[in-house]
């Protein structure tokens, strides 16, 4: 695992729910931020590698990175983002990404809730103009979508006022209602984990291959209850991932098998 400390350069509000925090990374080569559209890093508040959260890298230039942080009603990440000031230090590690569309994909489907909105925005901003994309985005208010860049060939299907911890999510239903175009598709999902599972199962049921999907649960509804249940079966379920990778299976397939093991365990 690579890591580095970083100092806050600037923190500014982009919208009612998003703060952009610019960091100067002390050892960018060690951190090795991924270049992909949904690049993310773990941020540890107070630079002591204690409590932390994972945030999307909205921009990356040398030793500087911009993190677009979604503010919630409470939580350590929201407290940090709302109060941090220039000069504050944090620890960074575990730089990673998941967005990997195949060159053969004819079109892309981006599916996200508020937590995945910064990553979706970066993906959209970096898309070639000739790539056809539909973005299904579930947010509390329509104004949240003003944060998105505008690009040709990007169609937004909004879900307003549902999910995001405020109400039951409709993300998976919106995907089921989506009239997919002809050709080979690619789906990237970033949002609540149970909705991601439902989206994966729906598309796999339509004949999509595992290589056409990158589904990442950014958060879980009622995570405290889930964590307590997971602790009872963690060794058994984790072994599914370990055995799959040891057998030479891809990260995507190992991840799918891991999620199926979670589902069998009632998680």
C-alpha cells in the first residue's frame, strides 16, 4: 500500500453539498494516484492515519490533487471537509480506480448517486466527444446536477429526491427501465452497494459479460448493522476472493464471486 502526507492548500464550496479541497501531496510518486476517471484516495484526518474516508480525485496535476467531497448531515468526513483550512495536514493512501471501459464498447452507461457524483463528473469531463453516454444519476435535488460538466453525446436521466439515505433508492429500477441502444455497452456504477448488486444482476441477466461491468459500492445503507453481521462471517467470505484470485480469476470476476458470497450470507 502506497501512502503520503499532504497539506490543505484551499477549500471552497462548489455547491450546497460539495466542497473542493485542494491538497499538496508531499510524496506524489509514492502515492501513485491513478489516472482513470474515478480515481480515488483514502484520506485520514489529522494525518495520524486514524479515522478516514475515501474521496474521488477530481483533478490531478503533479503534486496537487483536487478532492470533491460530498457533504452529508453528519460524519467525520463532513466535519473535516466543512472545517479544514489551508495548512492542515492529512494522510493519504490506497490510491485506486475502477473505471475500465473496453475499447470495443459502442456506448457507456454511468450510474451513480450523490456519493458517486464527483467521479461521474470527472468521467464525463474527460470523455472523447464521440463517445455516446447515458448517465443515470440519483440526487436529492435537481440543483445537484448543476455540478456536472456539459458534454456532447451525454444524456442525463435524473432520479430526484430518492436514495442517498433520505428515501428508498430507485437507481436499480431506473436501470431496469433504461432502453439500451444497440451495440456493445459498458456500465460503471458508483453508489449504494445493494443498488449496485441489483444493477449487476439485472445486466448479467440480460447477457452482459463480467468484463462489461465495473460496479463499486461507495457506501452501504445501515452500515453499522451490516458491519456487525459481516464480522461474523468475514473469514469465510474473504476466502472466496482470495481463492478466486489465487485461481487466476480477474478482479472483476473475483469481485462478483465475493458479492455473491455476501448475498448467500445474508449481507
